[in-house]
C-alpha cells in the first residue's frame, strides 16, 4: 500500500493540489490568506438569509391557496421568491443571531479573533 507521502503527483485527487493532500495527511491545515472581515460578514448574512428562507418556507407549506384563482405552478414559484425575500429582509434587519455565530466561527477557523 502506497502512502500519500510517497505518492507521485499523478495520484493526487483531481482538483486538489498535492501539497494540500500532504498537509491533510500530516494533520496540518495548509496556510491560507486571511479573509476580509467585511466579506466574511456578508457571507455570514447570506447564509442566515438562506437558512431563514428555508425555515419560513416550512411555515408556508400548510397555507391553503385561494379557490378558483389561486394555486398552481405560478403561485408556487412566486411564493418561493416571496419567502426568499422574507429571509433576506430578516437577515438584513439583524436576523436571529446566526450570522454572528457563523462569522465568529469563520474568523476562528482563520485564526483571527473578533
């Protein structure tokens, strides 16, 4: 059995640099650049918005549509867009704290403290 350390570069996983494979085999994380805190906050807010959209979407599953003029594929599509916008609005206006937790974990993984 060939170990990763003695493997040739052709045995590396597709799309994964060989030095990253070696670092993982030695239980070390490859050195990465520090992330921009503003960009990280934006990503954390986007994550919270997606989570809230999914959560709000479950609340709308039990809502009945109007009789003759409601329902159908069109209403399903527009309801999903409405739910997505609700999630974005809640996240933009402070959210429920998920973005803060995700941001602190992202910064902690980079070795930075907030």
